[in-house]
């Protein structure tokens, strides 16, 4: 009988902790889940932003032409495009040359053949640095740092520039709309965006008094002067999570930053299988934990308590734990509904967040294993976050 009460009390305490945590996340984490709130203010300035778009491209022959067409079709801005071919082996450079030769718009496209990767740099940042240095030859107020697989709507960059001007932001970025059609994408992509905004609540990112700094690498607009004041890309040359590292760099130097959803910016990269998403997450998850075994352990315990314990409590068959776990799960699902709706998925998908969390927890553990085995940070033939089997 005493063992029964001990177990019941343990379940009740667990339920109280879960409910308290979800009350905090719902009300106190910068309302991160309100992704589709009131549109931000836009500048009414009649000046046309002058922008240099820098696009690092490594084996993007299947999508780069569409991306370049979308950039050339941008309205109400002056733009030059610099594509850095990062040792591609699939004909990316030839596709860029053909796009430049068509001359379908007034936007100039310049192809830069990237130099060999310099030790101490990650591949994307080294390519980006070469593009930025070339772009300095022009007089551009803004740099658009864009991924080679992100297609922009005709007004998306002008809108981002207007938001930056109105709010006096030095860096503004969109979390672009990710591809969400396969079963794996429908289950996991909205959750990926949800977890991202939970780590980097846009309200905290925008607050100059808060230390939180985040950006989404698919579409970042940064003032040229602000980047120079912060020390340039070379300051974060070895960063694996380059977008958030850049945001932190700009904010630390006194710059103001903005982060939001981009309704007209679309990622063309598909994740048809669960393994494709797992590879994406495992590339950087343990790096984000600073390669710490103890932070990994804390993440396992925290994710288990937040996302797995509520449905387990509901299934416990004990009234009080069931009620506590049910309310916690309801709050979890409520905060997830906005992103589920954003991706035009049925509302019942909000109940599946615990399953998605379990998947991402497994990918995080796998990320640590890959790091310790010397194969961390694998992406397009490069391993950029390799550790040693005994360094934890």
C-alpha cells in the first residue's frame, strides 16, 4: 500500500511540474507560439533600398535557377546578385552562367568561383565571406544573405527592408515557409519551426534589452555598416549555426534585430523521408548544446518531462495525474495550433507534438554520437563538427 501511494505521489508531483512548465511556456516565453499575430509596421519611405544579394551555393543545380528568377523579379528595390560556387560538382556554376546570360531583368548576376576552404572556416561562411568582399565593390546599404534553395515572392525583400527601416533594425530575417507535403514533413516540419521559435522568441529577439538573438539563415537582410561595425563574418568564421551566430554578433555590437515568418519566402528543399530530417537536425543539435554531455542529459530530462510525460500521465489511469497531464497536453497542443494552421494542416495534428519531440530528441542524441565518433556536422560531403571519442 505504501508503494502505491509513493508512486501516486510521484505521478502527481510530475503532473504538477509539467503543468507549471506549460503555464510558463504559454504565458511567459515571449508568447513565442503566436506566429501569426499583427503584421509589423512598415516604413513609408519613398527611397528604394540598394541591396547586394550574396548566395553561397554548393550542389544546387536543381533549384538555383528558380531562386535567381525570383530574386530578379523583386519589386521596389535595386539589387545585384553574387552567387558563390562552393566547389559544386553538379553543374551549379553552369546553371548560374545561363541565368546571367539570359538578361531577363535589369538585375546583374555575378558568378564567383569559390576558393579552397580555409582552415578554421565552415564552408558556407567562407563562401559567404567571398561574396561579401566582392559586393563591397558596389555601394549597397544592405546585404541580403540568402540560401540557394529559397525562392522569394516578388514583394518579400522589399517588405523585409521596409520592416527594417520602420523599426530601425540593423538585421531582419524571415523564417521561410519550409516544404511540408510528405508524411515526414507534415509530422516534423511545423514542430521544427515551433522549437526554433521557442528557443528564439521573436519578441525577445526584437527587444534590445534582452540577450536572446536569433535569425533564420534562409533570408537575412543586414545593414552593411552594421556588419562592419560588428567585425564582419570572419568574427564567426567557425560557427556551424551561422544565422543565429550572426544575429548574436550584430546584437552584441549594439544593433537591433528582427525575426519573423516570411509568408512569401519558400524553401525548395524537400525532406521526403524521416531520415532526411534526422540528418538535418543531427548536423547541428549537439553543437547547439556546446558539445556538453551534461547539457545533453539535461535536454533529455527536460524534453521527457515537457513533451513525453503529459501523455504518459494521461495513460496512467490515476485521476489526479490524468487531469494534470491532460491540462498540460492541452496547453502544449494549444500553443502548437498556430503553426499547424500556418502549414494548412488539420487541427488534430497539434496533438502529435509529443511524437515529434521524441523524434527530435533521438536526433539530438544521434548528433552527440556522431560528434564523439568523429563524423559530426556532416553536410554535402563535409564533416565540420568532428570530436573525439573521449572528449566528453
